[in-house]
């Protein structure tokens, strides 16, 4: 669904149910999406300058433009058994298996987490409960810090 958010800092759109809010955090290219009691997502689009293109060898054609996408997530009520390519980094027992120093480390798991579309839940290993339902083996965490993801020359890097 296309949203029309008035121009200007702090302009916002709210769903009719009031559970989703999209707010501009600057005049252009920055916003925060809040899904109450689940997640807060901050998004910034940063144009890649001609100098950046030369420095990082992006090889951007003169009639085109690229941008870095910076995304930060703040989750609420995550389970200690959280899963997913990024989600498992929030587990208390997470150890990064990626080899340090590799230009684009790959943690793996695309066979478990691939979906038919961005918002689909038809992956082989999807676990999601919007109602904070827990079982006897699961302790709910009240809040986790921000996960900061930045795009660069070799992909996206995320860190807590």
C-alpha cells in the first residue's frame, strides 16, 4: 500500500487501528516505522557520492545513482529462542561463526529462511507469535537494544 506522508520533519501516518506509525525523522530520506509492542525500525537512505563511488570502486554509471540503506531495529518482547538470519544474533548464547576479515562473511541459513516474498511467512523454519505466547522452555525478554545495519560496497553489515 502506498503511503502519502506530508513533507516536513516529524510528519506522520498512523494506521486506522493505531498499531502502526510511520514518521519522517528528517525532511527527506529518513523515517521510523513503529509496530507497537513488536518493533521500531529506523531507516535512512544516503546517496552515494561520486567520490564514494571512486573510493569504493562501485563503478556507478554517469547516468545512474546509488544509495546506502541504513536500517536499525529495536525489538520488544523477543523470545530467548529467537531465530532467523539476523534474529539469532539476539540469542543469549549466540556465537558468530563467520570468519573475521572476509570481505563479505556469510553466516548461512538461506535454505531455512528463504520466503516467496518480503512479508511472507512461508519459510522452512519460521517462528513468529504476535501475542507473546511462550512455552515452558522459553523466557520472554522485555526489550533488546538496537541492531544497526549499514549497506556498503560488499553488502549489508549488522551489529548490536
